[in-house]
């Protein structure tokens, strides 16, 4: 018998947020303060960018107020012109004057089960010690500092210390290979590299410093390497270059100068993949980035003083920069930070952490949700997660079936899901619900207040209920300020197609209610017999079948159709992966989408390659499927899945 939830999903009806949540929400209180009576009125009034962002920015502390909110000379924006600001002052220093001083900033749990509770006061002292240590090594304002650390507390401490003194940090995800690390620190011209001895992953040891040592064999700008003791393993230390974190910081003063910076001063370079294969160094700055990340976290996830927030991402990606480090600390909330794999040693590790630390707001990726779906409903049922009040989704479009599983099994049908769309380049959420937004499973809903988006065809015409390019129509405070050392690429990649309009590189559609349905990257769009079909749309159809846990869809070159559709399917436990099921799934996709989307091939595999942040690596799957070299797979959470793809050919 169909449940109410199933009927709502089938009829594509909306989920209205609980009235109590709406009335108590941060955004509702802000609306009341400004005499705004409805969600639609809020979206309309916030298009006065000068007024809206001026009001928002006043919630942070400035050394000197701005004289002008925005200077826009496409494709370059300057926000809060004339002000003086520092993001670390707002994330750490200012809490020393309040009751937050003794509040826990991070509850950190290592994969083996070790725990550290770090208060804001302790964070302040550690940030200052490291800032002073960096100065003693000759680091100055504007210098680049490479950070190659796993999910340990020293990672946010290092970022905050750099920002405090006006240095620019460049965090490299600890899962990157030697070459990946080397390319990034060389492009940034890093003066210092901060790393650790080793880390834990799925019960094993990852040799972080060994990788760093190899990378520095051809990284001439790096003068010193600061090394954190994590496992205590025996690692080689190069005399004159390598310094233990504990030794260089222990004698440093616990007070350090906070630089008063221009809001447009760089805070970090973060490298993201590009279609050319060469990573793009995305630039973010102190002022606008701080304002937008602070405000979007406060309003989208409605964080209150007593909340325990857990963003289950890695700080090596933008999600962690914005919503594990900077925004939560600016809000003065308590965050959970976890070092290890999500299902180690048992599939309920995440749910155990939620229960143990009374997590109230939880944020993860659709791929992680689908992985937990595959493990079975019994694992979340083992844990009491009644403290949860809001859930979130990030990293890719969430298919409706995963949305409903998440809503039912993790949120107990009482926690609205904030499905956030944004990018490394945008710095903050752009299209997302608020706690007052009616939800449609699978849709990121509407642009947030202060943001403006549309879906365009190739000529720049606005589309409704038709697929096209997702674009942002006006500047926003956390927008990227360029690509490091490559202004031409910045212009061509993001602003070359539609003048003064930001091309996201994502495809999607906008429905008659103005809700956005993002389908994925433009280079993840299949072209079959002249039709454009989103990989994620076919994957969603496959996962909607009761026997399927996960799916990855790619296109293979086809001399007639342009591309043929190949689906790699992971079945639920106990399901026979046979020819009968292949036929059943092909017909299922035909019914769900249409015959044009019917897969030409279905190959059953035990898993599909994914990054540690949960994204399915279609590029790698496609390379293997068509006989090409997949390239660097060291960033994968499950590199063994590549071999499974090869065997499935």
C-alpha cells in the first residue's frame, strides 16, 4: 500500500515546511524586522543588491565600514568598497568578547575513535601560535601557504592563521596524488607547505608526508614544511626544511596581530578541475566571501546558538572551506568534524556520530545518501537521531528517490531537506530552499535572496520547462574574483558566452513555478540522435527502480546516434543481476523518461568510482569504457571500482 510520502512523490506535489520551523526561523525573524510579509516579497526586494547586502553585512564586524556596496565592471566585481575587514577576526577573535569564548567550536572524532573538544578560546590561541610561527619563517601578507592535511583540527587552524595575517592559503585535498599536489603548489608558488605524518582511512594508514616529500622534489618555491604528528608514525624529516608543528608553535605567543585587510584581499586559492585537464586556481577574497557564506548558512540551515552542525564533507573542497571552517565559526556554533570513512568500521558510523553528539543539522551528498540506501534501512534504525531538525544535500542533483529515503530514514519525515546548488566558483549557496520554502523532491527550488538565476538557450533566450544552460544574472558577494594567473581563461570560461552573465557550466530546467531542476554539468549531457539527455536524469530513473541501489551513466561514441547510452548499475543486496533484470531496467527507463533514454547497454558492477566528497567520476568510467587511460585515480574513495568497471566491459 502506497504511503502518503509515495503519493506526494508520484504526484510531484510539494512538501510544505512545518509551521513551527517557519515561525522560529532566522529568515522569518529577519523578514519581520524589515517588514517583509512573504517569501515571494523577500525574493523580489532582495534584488535591490545594494540595500540587501548592505543590511546583511552589518551583522559582521568591520574595522572600517564600506563606502560603497558594489562596483560592477563585468566580469569583475568589488564588494564593500572602502571597508577594512578580516575573516579570521569574525570567525575567532570577536568571540573572545562573548560567552562563545568557552563554547566548543569543534567536536573532532578520529577514525580510530579518539576525540578532541576544542573551544573557541583554545582555537584562538592555536591560531595565534601558528600565525606567529609562520611569521618567524618569513611568511608575509600575500604569500601563499600550501596546506596538505586530512580532516584533523590543524587544518582549519592553519587556514585561519593564514587569513589572520593576510597570507593566502591553498588547501590541497589530502587524497590527491604526488603529481596533483605538486602541480597545485607550483602553480600557487607556495612558500610553506603544512602537512602531517600520516592519517587513518578505513583502518589503514595513508602516508601523507611521504607523498609531500615526493611532491617537493620538484617544487622549488617551498622553503619549509611544517609537519603535524597525527599517527606518530616513523617518517623522515629533512634537516633544514622540515619542522614539527608542535615544536615550532609551543614557544610562540598566544596573541597575534590580526591584519586589517581590504575586503578584496585574497583569502585563498582553491583548485578545481577544468575541461582542459589543467586545474583552475579559483580566487576568493575576505569581505564578500565572508558575508555570503555567513548569511547563507545562517538562513538556509537556520543555525541557532544551541545547534550542533555537521557538514560531512572534506575541507579539501569548497564545501568544507565555506561550511566547515569559515561560516560556522563566524556564526559561533559548535561543529562536528570527522576524520574517517563514512561506513567504517560499520555502516552506521555516521548515524552513531549523530546520536553521540546530538547533531541537529546534517549536510551531506546524494552519493553518500545512495550508498547508505544500498547498505540497508536497518543501519539508521539502530540509532536515535531524534535531535535532527534539518537536513541538507550538496555536490550534485539529488534524485527524488534518494530524497525520500533521506527524508524517511534519517529525518523521520519531520526534517525538511535543504537541497543546495552552488560551486567552487560561487563560494556560497546560490539556488536553495530556505526553511520557509515549499519543497519539491529533486529540485533545488529557487535562487536565494540576493541571487538571480535563469535557464538560457544558446542564443540567450530564457527557457521554461525546457533544458538549457543555468546562468547567474547578477553579481553576488562570494563570487570568484578570477583564475590565478589566467585572466583570459576566467573571461572565456565564465563570461564569454553571455556578456555580463555568469555561465555556470551546468544544465538544467526551470519549471512553471520558477523552481530549478539542475541536471548536471554540460559535459555530462548526452547527445543521442540529436537529443540532449542528462546523465543524472537517466541515473535517477534507474535508481527509482526498487532493485537498484546506484547507477552511473555515460555516453560511448556511436557512428549513427552520436552517442550510445551505457549504464553501470549497482543492485541492492540480494538481488540477482541477470539478463532478465537488464531487460526490466531498460523498459523501466523507457517508461520513466522515454525510449530515447533507453540504455543500449547495462553492466552490473559492485560499485562505481567516486571521489571522497561523494561525486561519481563519470569521466573515469567513460575513459575505461572506451579503452582510454583513466588518468590519476588516487583521489577516488574506492579506486578498486575502476577494476570492476574494466571487468564489466
